[in-house]
């Protein structure tokens, strides 16, 4: 009788994820002279052989998409002279990205280099401001490494 069992195991350790697959095969030879064994006993001179094999994905392949989805959040509008807050939310991905913000108008008063910036809108009534972020530190295979949002400065 030949039995083959496969088990998938996901191991989580310190924020890293790796997948391992273990396969086990047990072979019991027929008794001398043919026939079969019953009751789980081993045939005389027989026995069973068990082999195991663990397959681990290549280094760096955790099975997760290494590239984050980028979502930029900004208000629809802010009053002139107020501080507008714009945030880059990253969903998924690996690593520790860096943030480089740029604006079409106004000035960044805090947060350059972080996921959230504050923008001074003094003197910009009636202006639309686009805030764009370029992400660094992402894997080379990531197609999207930037995002932007636009809001209006009211009176």
C-alpha cells in the first residue's frame, strides 16, 4: 500500500511570511509471496519506509505582492490661510518606502519625508493645489511609485 499526504504550512515570524510545503510518502511492501497485510501489522521481514521533503520558496519570495497600492487622501477644499493635510496610505507591499512630496502651489510646512504633510494655503484663495508624492525604496518591479491628489483653496 502506498500513501501520500501533502500539507501546506504558513509560518509567520517577526512580520515576515514564508510558505513551506511538506510532502510525506509511506510505502509498505507486500508480504512475501504476495497477498496483503491487514490490521496494520507489518509483514515478516517487511516494514515501511517514510520519506519527507520540505520545499521552501526562493529567498525574497514570500508569496505576497511586494508592491503597495498607493492611496492619496486630501480634503475636497480648505479655507484660504488654513493648513491642509494630505496623506499617502500604502496598502500591502514590503520594505520601508521613503516619501518625497511636491506641490503645484503653496508650501509644505511640515512632514516632508513622511507619509503625511501639512500645506500652508495663505494667499491662495481660488487656487487648486495638487500634492504629489514619489516613493523611494520600493522593489524595482513596482510599476506604480507615485500618486497625487488635488484640492481647492476657498475664500
